[in-house]
């Protein structure tokens, strides 16, 4: 699936954060800093061009910002990784690297991700938060669901931590294919990858669910997650900002979940709930 990149420059810091929060609420999945601004990314089929142009034009008139909207076709990310990215270490225990990176000694978990997509490589704060959460869980013999799996990095980690059944689900065909490849590269048994959404797992039961998506999808799917989570099971979620915590928490509590732990990184947030 292609992505839309929206770049906005010329903000004051506070205005930039407000704009990011607005775009996150509109379904934008990821953000990266650029000089004097940021770029935001959303799947092509989720992009409302008319509404976005109207908002950006008003923003330009009110604050004098400059903006650019471009379509980014799917492509192999090897060249970008080799040029711009280093391996990622999370909590000094988990190394996430590409095949062309050397392994590191002293790591409890070593995960190889073939760089064919831009999200789910642990360079984004939300992925690092989810890896950090996951490593604190006891997964031996458990059933784990990785919703919005992207590269499959969380499903792979869960398998390496001893989960007996791991299901990775994504609604993007390219992510689905990439996750399949990464599961194979890491020699993970007991990991199944599905193309679909939360409806694909409606009749299953899990000890732990990890969902790193975006605020709107999470708010919509929290009741479904609660339904398929076993009593005493953990729901780990990220993909939203600190200011979204009250809304996420309210939705989770209405679904019968109890807040347990919150982590933040670079304005992004992860929360753990218990059923």
C-alpha cells in the first residue's frame, strides 16, 4: 500500500505539537522531524485529500507555515537503512537489526528485520515502548496476539520469549508479506501471520495482546480486544500521545480493563491494562 507524506514547516514548538496531535487524531501513523517542522505519514486509502487541503490552507493563512503533500510508493528500504539507520537496542536487552548489521554480544534477544517497510523497525518510539513492555512479561507457554504487526517484530520477540502460540495480524498486504519473511528469517516456530483486522481473531483467546496502531483504531477495537483477552491477561497498547491517555483509559475501563502501567518516549505513550 502506498503512503501519503505531509510535511509542514515554519512552526513554533507548541504549534508543531498541536498539529501532530491533530494529524494523529485523523489517522496519521508516524511522524519524523525535519528542519523547522515535521513529516507525517498515512496510508493512501485513509487519506482525505479535500479535508487535509482545507486544513493546511487555513493553517498557512493563519500562521504562515509551508506545507507539501506527496505520495510515497512502496519500495525496498535497504538503501535507506544502509545510509541512515543504525541497529536499535531496547533496555540493553533486545537488539533489532537488519541482515547487513553485525550481531551484538550480551543481548538477551537478537531480532533480524528485513528492511522492506518504514514502520516497525524499532526506530519509532512506539515500537521501542512496546518491546520494552513485552520484555517485562512472562510469556512461556502463553498465547499472544500482535495486532497491527507491521514487520512482525513484536510477534518475533514473543516467540523468542517462549510463547507457544503467536498470531500476527495486519491489514496491509505489504506488511503481511514482510512479517512472513521476518518470521522465517528469525526461525520462529508457532507464529502465524494473517492478513486482516480484529474481526479475523474474534473467536480466539489470548493471554496477551499487543496493539501498536493509532488512537482511532485502538478506540474502535478496545472492546474487541477485551472480549478475546483471557481473565488476568495483559493488553499492551501504543501509537498515541500523552494527551490521549484519558480517552484511551476511559474506553479500556468501560471494556472491563484495569490500568496497570504507563510509559512515555518522545511525546508518544504506551499503556498496559489487565483484564
